[in-house]
C-alpha cells in the first residue's frame, strides 16, 4: 500500500504518516502542497491510513509518540527531521521518498494524485532546481547569453547599411532594391517569433535557442558569398527568421528566473540589446565598409555569431518550468519506482499541443485589445527607429558631408538615450511597481508597470520634432544627434514597461505574448524604410519627420488609458490559451 509522507515546510508544520501499526516509521521528509488540511504551528499530524481514500487524521502535541513508538525526534528550523535511530528504515516501496534526507528539496514538492495512482511533482519553495531559486551567477549567465543573442540579431539587421552604396554598385541595382535586404531581414524577424515562441512553450527554451542560432550563424556565410542581389535578399530573410528567437523568447526566459518584484531591471538590460543593436551596427559596419570589402561585414558577423552559439551550447541552461518539472518527474519515478508526473504536464497529443501553441501569439494579438494597442504603439516606435536609421547616411553623409565611418557615430545619440533610461528610468519602473503592489495588499497588477511609460510617451515626439526641423534647417550636426537622445530614452521606457506588462498578464505564455508584439512591430519596421526616401523627398526632413511625431502624439494618452481601464478590459476579453 502506497502512503506519502509529507511536511509543510512553508507553514512550519509537520505531517507524519506511518503505513501500518506493524511497520514503524523512522524517516520523515518535508513536502509542500500536501492535500491534507492545515494545522496549527507546533503540532504534529499523525496519519493512520488504511488506503488513500480512508485516511484517519489525528492532531497530537509535538511531544506525542504513536502507539507503535513511531516518533519525530527533532524539528530543526521548522523543516528538518532527524531519523529515529532505534527504528528500522522502512522499505522504499512503502514510502513516498527514499531514506536520503539530503534530498529534501527534491522530494518536498511531491503529493499523491487524487485517484492515488501517481505522485504529482511540483517545486518546493526552496527547490534548487526551480529557476527562481537558482544562484545569481547561473541566472546572470543565462541572461548574458540571451542578451547577446538579442543584441546580435538586430545588429545584423543594420550593420551593412553604411555599405549599401557599395552593394548597389557591385550588383548593379538601385537604392530601393538594395534596401530590400533590410526589409526582408526584418520580415523574417517578424515571422520567426510566431514559430519559435510557441515551440519554446512545448519543447523548452534551450534547444530552440541553440538550433535557431546555429542556423542564423550559417546564413551569415550565405550573405557573405551571395553571387547576386536575389541570393543576398533570400539569405538575409532566413538570417532574420532564425535570429528572431532571442527577441521572442528572451522575455519568457527572464520571467522563468526572476520574480515580478525584481524583474524590471533585468528586462531593462535585456531590452537594451534589440534597440542598441541597430545603433552600434552601422557604426561598426561603416568603418568596415570604409576599409574592407563589404562582404567582410558578414564574415565578422559569422565569427561573432559562432562564438555566441558556442557560448549557448556550453553555458545556457534550460529554464522553462514545465520542461524542468517533466524531467524531474521522470527522474523521481526512476528513483522511487512509482508513477510520477509533473504538476504542469500537458498530456494531450503532441500535434494538438503544437496546433494550439502556434496560434497562441495571434490569439493574444488580435483577441486582447490592450495587447493590440500596445503592439501598434511599439510598431510605430520601432518602425520610426528603422526609418531614422536608414535616413542617417543621406543626412550625415549627404547634408553634413561626413565620411562613411564617421557618419556611423550619429547612431550614438539613441544609444546614449537608451543608457539614460536604463540607469535612471528602469529602477523607477521597479520601485513604482513594488510601491503600488504593497499598497494593494501585496497583490501586483500589470498596470502597475506603466507609470513611467507616460514620460516615454512624451519624450518620443519631442525628439522627433527637434530632429526633423534641425536637419531641415541644416543646424549644426550635433543638434539632431542630441535630439535622438530623448527619442532613445522614451523607447526604452515604453519597451520595458510593455514587455513587463505582457509577462505579468500572460506569465506561463509570456514568450507568446511578447512575440505577438514583436511580429507586428517587425513588419512595420520592415515597411517604414521603404517609403522613407519618397517621404523625405516629397515633404522634406522637417514635415516628413513631423508626420511620425504627430502619430506619436496621438498615442501619448495610451499609457494613461491603460492604467485607468486596462484591468477592466483584460477581464472583459479573457482568452483561452490552452
């Protein structure tokens, strides 16, 4: 007869269960989530079961021993029980855990299923296998790896833009055709999240990263060896498609490891990658194109991506909770010789799970109005960023007469704005969230992330108006560069708060939620650069950039509106994601 032994460590209670009056008990382990009722601290609950369905429960003082001399000799720090030396160790087939008390954290989360057929495996509060309990060094290693991925992919999207004239000349095409290499990369960047995020919620995060970034690395070779513009554009698409996993899955990986009250700062550094990449890419690409053949840009990317992929293979650890619990359940089942399954197990057929997972990001995007609104907002900002970046060569090389390499330094304005937001803005996002959560009785809400987004919403159009009109009147080049600083600061404030909002709203499926926003903004980011030359030619830099500024002004009220009515809208439009 199978009988679990459980202790509730989190409440400071001990549940002691012995199989029969003839089989004395000598080992006690702790467990969280027992299916028995709660008791007062300082008491031991002794269970005398005949079977799983007819367990009798008694409450005894801590000093009480059972009629069969079963006893708990020591309670140390509310959780640790020393074995009774005078009693024999029961057979492993009659207890829910092996006699090795050092494995307390491994077995503490076990409980018997309702029908008594298997053990349900869950995390205990202190389980070292739980990513939330990992040591900081292990978490930082994972974050570093995915942040490098999130930096490298967007960097690849824009690194070759200073060399566009060289590419046009070699392949004999115009600017619009050559610019398709940017557009197709960003389109692939938008489609990829629809695949990689759902797959990470079925198979786990790590192997999705490793496989996709290996393919991303290989396609840099294709770009470097492209014999014509068609091959170049196609390989750029696939590079973007496979490189998107760092963007779509990174936020989910961070939410696996960090609780809501500390997550904003980590998200801030991670989000810096997707935004900083397009800034520093052209700087490096400009100097490479000025001194080497443009193909060397992709050989250098191959080396960099290869190192990043190798780092992931060696150091990146799986963090997705359902995957880790499934592995733990398999291991415990082998150790105990009893059926075990994860508390988060999805036993539906794989095909059905994949079908549900693939449509999940689109359901989140189009069936939740707040997600759609925020996705539109991020798409406008992201598209504007790429539009500005594709206009920089014409502005700083054409109007201000800079060399290819020096003109790349113009991208530093946005980068400085990003850093300002990370250093001063992101800590405030977390501070405000914690304050509002405490004032709300310890219950956090996604809307608590948004107050700092109000300032970002104002900074973005300010930066755009100043940039456009200072370029229009050919004011000293440093002024339009400085104007991109508030634009960059506003971007980080919007992206950080929005990504945290998605994670808080769709915790388990945060990767799908983030990818829902990523696909929309990537498509807009791909389209905006296509009409930039015609827009600036027809309207000039002043009114052309002001069009984008007025659009940003129209969305300034979005953070206020969501803070006020967001919770009600979320409750009004629930989504079934499983």
